[in-house]
């Protein structure tokens, strides 16, 4: 795409760009919401080993994120330093996703674990090759405080639609293709193709600004250490990590919560659909509010709504009318929309401040380390949650003990609420305001004007 003259991006560009996160989030949401129960109840893998599958793969893959960021910062291809990776990672993403939903002809728990952990690692590495350069483009495509919020609202809407499709299509497709192991395998192939198709369009719609490349020749580990001294980045990473741990843990436990506590497994898809629909509706609302309110306060307001929804889940009983659960989920979705969108928007300002400090544009490194910590935190939370489930005496496809049901309720509602509240507390001390960012942009503009071409 031709680079626009100003900062405002056309609607079409933002909509097509959002398809990138749509595909990645479709895959990741299927892994969060549906893959654990597929492993425990269809592939018949022990819950503790099912939790270790994403943990092992993500721990290995997580270390690739900052390296991928540094690589995309330094790439010097004619087509760009970030966009070519969209074409490199798309096919491995779709193929590995499809393979994860197949079962192997073995009774060995070790063989099953090795298969799923290995394929999951390929899937995770593919998301890294795509996501880190993809996200690092945002501060370059949109340079202003407000336009970055707008781009992230579009991206967030695409991501949520991906989650909706993962929930709405995976199980119906499985049943359409006959159910059981064969149905899961066929559904995996269909959605795997879905993950591949949009990326050539994202490649063509996105762009990289001339003159933004300022490669750092600082050693890699020293660069990482310099990020650890960046106060605004540390605070932003803290509030983001706490929120992502909360949503990853709750997402994994939701289907167990609806099945074994509320006793209404069919309400899972309806409730999640309403939750995600309210997220999509909440994104333009928060985007409009952000024109008048600082981003850190947007996060705090969203977190308050999200915590209220989590406590609502704790109070819910099987006797409650379905509509109460639906209303609670919708309220939580509006809060989650802010808590998920705003940190990605705030990261652009952090990158600008880093350029002022270091003289280099290191979007890839910053976004790579961001996703590195997010993967480690989320995978660890999910693994510990499933480990607690096994310790409580969970038995697949059977009525659960009171201890197991209590563990499911706590892991779905209480623990995530604590993490979200801590994230809001960290957000209150975040230092980069709209006024400060305007000052940073003005200083950078003066520096670039004075630099030799």
C-alpha cells in the first residue's frame, strides 16, 4: 500500500490490517477455550500433562519473541523489514493448527504428550514469526496518540471476531463432520485454512514508513537490559501481564465452570458469544472516551467493570436464571475491551520515548519482549490451573467432587479478579500522559529535521 500523507489511516487499511490479529486470535482462542478439554476428554491426556503441553511449548517459544523482534528491527529486505514475515509464517500456522486436532494411535501418555507438545511448539513459533513484526508495525503506521488507539480498536475487534469464530465454529464443525476424533480433525483442517488466507491481504494493505528504520548495533543482551531500565515500559508490562494471566486462566476454566458447576455446558457458547459481542461493542466506546481521558484511566475503568463480572461469576449458582449469567458476561466484556486494547496502544508511546532516550527505533524488540512475558505468564497460569484441577481429583466426563467444583469456581472467578485488580493498581502510576507524548513527538521531529538525510 502507498503510505498516506498524514497520520490518519483509511478505514479500509485498518479493517484489512485487523485480519492479521483475527487469524492469530482465532487459533490462540481455540487453544485457550477448547483445546484443554479436547486433550483431557477426547485425546484422554491427563490434566497435568494437558497443562504442560502449552507450558513447555510456550516457554521454549517465548524466548524467540525478543529475538524475532530484534530480527525484524534489523531486516533489510526490499519488501520491508516486517511485512515479508507475514508470508513466511502463514502456512506453518495453519498446518500446525490442523495437526493439533488430530489424535494419535497410542495409549501411551508420554507419546501423546510428546506429539501435542511438539506440534504446539511449531504453532507457537509460527504465531511469533507473524505477531511480533505485525504488532511492531502499529507505532510506524500510526504515529499519533489517538490514531494508535483507533488502530488497536480495529485490531481488537478483529481479534475478538476471531475468538467468536473459534467458539462458534469449532464444535459445530466437529459435529458436522461426524463428531469424535474424525470430526475434530476435519474441523481443524477447515479452520487451519482460515488462518492462512488473510495474510497476503494484510501484507498488501500494510506499509512501512520511509526513514523510520534506525537500527541499533547494541549487543542483544545489552538491549534487553536497557529495556529493563525503562520505567514506563516496566509498569506497562506489569499491568498488561497481570491482565493477560487473568484472561488466559479464566478462558481455560470457563468450559469446566459451565459443565461441572452450573451444569449447563450448552450455555458456554451463548455466554461467550455475548461476552465477546460486548467486547466488540465496547471498543468504539472506549476509543471515543480516550479522546478525553488518559489511557491509564481507561484501563482502570475497564478493570473495575471486569472485576465486578468476575465476582458475579463467583456468586452465581446453578439455580440462577440464565439471563443473569448473560447480563454479567456482557458487563465483563465491556470492561475487558478496555483492559485488552489500551496496553497495546500505550506501547507505541513507550517506543517513542525509547527513541528519544536511545536514538533507535526498536519496536520489534519492545513488542517481542512484551509478547515473551505474556506467553510465559499465560502458559504458566494455565498449567498451574490444570495442575490444581488434577490435584483436586478431576475425572474426565464424570460428576466431580465438591473439592474439584470449588477449585473450578476459584480458578474461574477469584484468582483472575485478584490479578485484574493488581493490574489496575499498577496502571495508576503509569507516567506517560497525552501531554508528555506530544512533547516527545515534538522533540523527535526536531531531531529528525536536524539529522542528515
